[in-house]
């Protein structure tokens, strides 16, 4: 008897969770067309970035970072993919591209991981070169 009771309860759970239109409707994620990122405090001062939607959750990215200790300008261009699921209130994305320095003339690839939450964003950019430290960004993100 106990075996039949457990099987019937599991059957009801399966029916309840996999039957169509049982759960409340969830609003499908619609990615914004543009993001403008401004960072001028905490980790990496004076950073401006732009993301432009080119496909379903795919963005072209561009960033200008001014490093005051080296008086150098870092220019980054690449692509990013925004994961269409929201975890709590975070929207995660990852991407890669090329980074060029103005004064030293170095060109090398980088990997990027970031998140948008409310009107803020944070990113970790790791250049793929020996003896280079990752850069951190934290600031305001405006979507339009």
C-alpha cells in the first residue's frame, strides 16, 4: 500500500509540474537594444562602455578605460552573450575581444565576465597575456 501511495504522489507531482499551462505565465526576457556603462569610482576609474544588440542576446561591445597610474588609454572591442535567465536580480554575461593600449601599442585578447543588476553593473576583464592582472569595473549601467 505504501508503495502505491508514493508512486501516486510522484505521479501527481510530475503531472503538476510538466502539464502545460499549470504554472503561472512568466514574462519572456526581452534584451535591451543598448547598454551604456559608466564607471568613475572604486576599482577602475574613468571607464566608458557601450553594448549594442546584434542578435538574440548577442552584443557588440566597446570600452575606453583610462589608467591614471600609467597615463594610458585602453581600447577594447569585442562581443558578449547575455544569458537570458535572471538569477535573483542579476543578469550575467560573458564575452571576449581584443584590447589595444595607446602608449605601449600592445594588442592582445581578453576574456570578460560581468553582470547587470538594477542600475549598476560589474565586470572582470582578464587579458590573455603573461604577467597581466585582471581589470575590474563597477559603475552605472543605463539600458535604452
